[in-house]
C-alpha cells in the first residue's frame, strides 16, 4: 500500500472519530435547548411544571450543555492539533466512551432519583436536600461527573504529552522561547498548538480541582460525619466549572484560526503580541472564577479585588488579537462565503458582544445587584450560544466540505439566519430580565417578569430549528464521509 493511500485511510479513521464527537455534542446541545425552552415556558406561566421537575431540568440543562459543548470542542481541537503533533486515538476513543457512561449516570440520577442541585452541586447540598432526593441520586450524579472529568483529564494529559514531545515543554508550546528571544517569531508554534497548550494547562488544573471537591462530596454523601469547609468547596467548584466552561471557546476558536486564512487566501501569522495575549489568558483564566465569589463577604478582600480586575483583563487579550486578526484577514480579501465561513465570522461577533455584559457583572458594585438575576445567563447564552457553539457548527460544516461532496443548500442558509436571530433574541431577553431584577434559577415568576421568558421560549423554538438543520446537514455528511472528489482527498491523493 502506498504512503498516500495509507494516509487516506488514516485520515478517514481520524475523521470518523471526530465526527462521532461532533454528532454526539450536536445532538445533546439540541436536546438541552428543549429543556431550556420548557423552563422558559414554565417561568412565562404557559407551562405548570412542579418545582422539583423544573430544578431537574435546570440541572440537566446546565450540565449537559457544558459537557456536550466541551466534548465537541475537544474533538475540534484534537482534529487540528493532530495535524502538528502525534496524538493517541485510544485515549480519544476512551474519552468518548467515558463521556457516554457519565451522561447515562447523570440522566438516571436526575430523572430516576430526582437529583436537582444544578451543575454547581454546592456542598453540602448533595447530602442535605431536605429529602428532595436521596443518596443514590446524589452519588449517580457526582460519580458521573467524576467519570466525565476522568475522560477529559486523560485527553488533556495526552495533548500535553504530545506537545511536550514535539516542542520540548508546555511553555515552549505557548511560545515563551520566542518571547524571551531564544527563537525568532517565524519559528513560533502554529496557533492551534498555542491555543491547545493553553487549554491543556487550564483544564488539567480545573479538572483536578473538580475531582477534589467531587470526591469530598461523595464521601460526605456516604458518610455525613465527614465535613469540610464550605468556602473551600465553593472555590474548588467554581475553579472547576468556570474554567472548564471558559475553555470551550478557547478550544473552539482554533477553527477560526485555521479556517479564515484558507477561505481568504491570506496568511495569519503568529506575532509576539499574539503569544503575550495567550499567556495572559492562560494565567487569568485560572484565577478569575473569583468574580463568582463577590457576594461572599467571607472571601479575602484581595481575592475579590483580583477577581474584578483580572475579569476585566481576561476579556481582552485573546479576544482583541483574534477579533482584530479575523477582521484584517477578511477585509477586502474577496473571501467566498459559505456556511462554514459565515458561522466562523458570526462566532467572533457573538464572542465580542457576549463578553461585554460579563465584564459589567464582574464589577463589584454591579455584581451585588445583578449576579443573582438573569443578567448572568444573558451574558452566558450570548458568549456560548452565539460564540463557542457557533464555532462548533462552523467546524461541522467545514469538515463536511473537506471530507465529502455534500453541498450547502438554501435550507442551511435559512438555518443560519434562524439560529442567529433566535440566539440573539434569547440572550437579549435574559439581559432585559436581569435589568428588571428577575432572579435566576427560580421556578416561578411574578406576572411582571413573565413577558421576556415567553419571548425567549418562542425564540428558543427557532434556535432548535436552526440547530436541527445544522445537525441534519452533518448527518448527511456522515453518510457520504470520505466521498471521492472532495477537497481534502483531491489534494492528498493527487
């Protein structure tokens, strides 16, 4: 067998695994949107869910959405990083297997045993639920989350190993040898490697923090006499959850770095400013979770001030260099727009806009008023729904383009506008709700609060329709994957 043919089959196998990640993530994201719609209908007075059912939906929605987006983003990162370093397929497969096992455990814990602590599982809530759920439900959820984290930890250990093997260290993967003048900037690692190095560092740290607090919670559920500091538990929980959720967009943005230069037929090189930005975000992302603690007066004052200041700082370096770079690459390039490039460009807008209300909320005096309102899910739905998740959809269309002869249709364009308008509408209704002091995580609303929720539920239906169109296109690709004559195989087998 020739090297070109062997490469072809290796590439097909790799794409099949990546496609499994994306399809799993896309389907779960769509399903989690349905739970979001049901919650908004309940808050809008149209449905009459029991409080227990609402909080079960809240728990599965938050946990499932972050888990599914993280899985798809990990597949995206693995696809591009694998073009520069040697990664392990076995570990990639094991992460998917452990993810599915974890999902089953979490679903059974929530819906069969009525576990409903939200994704935060703040100690001592898993063990002390006022009989809302029992020991089995709590253990299924907590152990399921631990299993999920184990899969991702294995994946990041492998990406770290591969980067170190190729570049010598993680600091060199971030380009520190260029920043300290030991190498010229032309020898800098590719952008996909730099972003993957950052994610490897922050998510390995986050998952270890999460594992610690999960294990302590599990012991407490089994043996209530075992106790630990609730403030420490909250810090560890947010050091896990906030960092892990944030890292999704840092994995997903790799598709913007890789895709736009190809479409615009322009280089997008690495500069020292780019390296500084990613180093800053590596450090800041690990510590800015403290802006979730601004309402905890027992926290050390210096940590609260750090949470405010660095939350401002973290929102800028990578975002600015990426958004500016994307604008310059596309400007007057004569780029040919298709679904993949449109979605990639839309995602940059969603990221930029979504960061603004987050920075506002990170201000201490504002946080004391707004943090427990719907302002927070407003920023997060914009940041994730129009930012990170759109990057994932962009990659789905890109992979379909280069690995099959499936073409974009008018229906896909309709899905683009349907999803974009719907997600902006959902985010805005949350921000409006926050501005009128509507509390978040409440199962029922006063009549004065119901209007935005009703509007959001209607918009949510269109967001699901858009997502369904995207996923159907991807399923069409999977049926035609590796089609002879596609862009990728024409180039690699020529």
